[in-house]
């Protein structure tokens, strides 16, 4: 696995590190365009109509954002963890105890792999937001699920997703348990593009509530915010 990286500094010291992993559609190509196509960037390159509002920008700026880019293949947890360690060593203003992970589709699975490797080696992961993780619950042993259960994990998925089956996320949530995780069902009316049910992430990365949750998830997932989306509310009112 060959990795490249883009970063975005925080406006707070010490900094918290938010790692973002892209999906299969962003493998290869121009690194800047592919990594910043979606995700927690103040200069997002998606559709201009979905430019993030000032409240979201302010929340993103609380994090030092690190986005990796794949030239081919798939995310490898060990290689990612080593890259994170190198980055932390080179950026002493970042608090290594404040590591947050988020990714979409292939990257949604990638952040779980990264978390597992760090947890196996005794390094902390603060929270995870995973969008339609590829593979769902497949491939995780009981011991690995036990490790993941030590981290608050918010899963997001649209049941109409034709690329990554929703059932996989539902099964993963079931295995993790509702005492440490939550599955947010994303309805088609909430999507940035109702014709693309796989893209359940664009609207949430534009929501300040996602970044507030990452930094301070309540102990009980039942108390986690539903993360209502402004555009969805506008659609409801016509």
C-alpha cells in the first residue's frame, strides 16, 4: 500500500488529530482533488452548492485534519498506524491521546482496521465515525469486536445503498452492541443526491454536529445526537 497525505492545521493548541480515509472511487488520480473531494475539509472540493457553513467550518478548525490517499489496493491498518505515528512525531503540537477517525465506504472499513491495530498495541483511539463501511461485519473475529467495543463508534448507512449492502452495517452494529455504538439510518430525502444512495456522507460532513459528537460522545449511545440535517428539514417544508 502506497500512501500520500494532505493535512489541515487546527486553530487550537494542543491540537486534536482527525484522520480521514476516502473511498474506492478516490483511489489514484490527483491527490489533492481526490482527498478533498469529500470529508472534513474547510476547502471541500465537492459540489459548490454543498459548501460548508460557518458553524461547520468553526468546528472543523478545532481539529488538525490528516487525510491519506491510496494510489491502489486497499487500506492496511498497520501501515496506516505507522504513518500516523510518523506524523505525530513530526507535529509535537498534536496531542497523541486525542485521535479521532472517520472514513467512507472503503475508508469506513479502513478506519476500523486502523483502530484495531492501534488498540492491539495499546495506543488510544477517541471515537470513530464510519460511513457505510465496506464489508460490514465480515472479517472481524470475536476478539477484534471486543477491541472495537472499547471505542465509541457511530455508523451511518442508507438502506437503499446499492454498492455496500446496508445489512452489513446493521450486523456490525449488532455485534458491537448498542451500549457502545449507534447506527444512524440515512433516508433518501436526506442525501445530497437522492439518485446516489451510496453517498450517505456528504451532508453529515457538512454538519457541525458530527464534529461536536466526535470530540465528546456521551457514554450512552442512546444520548448521541440524531444529527438532523438542515437540507432534509428544508426538503420537508418544501
